[in-house]
C-alpha cells in the first residue's frame, strides 16, 4: 500500500491530525501546537516504501488531548 492510500484510510478511521515528530513531542503545523509525546498511544504502525526507503506511519491517539492523528517517520 502506498503512503497516500494509508493516510486516506487513517483519516477515514478518524486519525485526522497530521503530526510531525519533534524530539519528545508531536507538532501540529495547522494549529501550531506542540503536544507531549508521552501523552499519546501508538494505535497502529504501518510500513511502506518511498523512493526505495522503508518508512512507517504511526496512528496515534491521546485521551488527554482528545486527538487522533498520524505521523510519518
């Protein structure tokens, strides 16, 4: 499965926030908000290939912040 399809499926499942991993935090560029990484659970991790490199997308959620999203790494 390619990256776009994985993200589309995650969004359909409610993981709508696109996070960037920044040290021990997750950052949302749309709201310019930083969240503590320890406040999130990794719900799933999905691997894919991009330009010949193995990468992963993590679906994460936080009850504390009431957010579900994903980050690519």
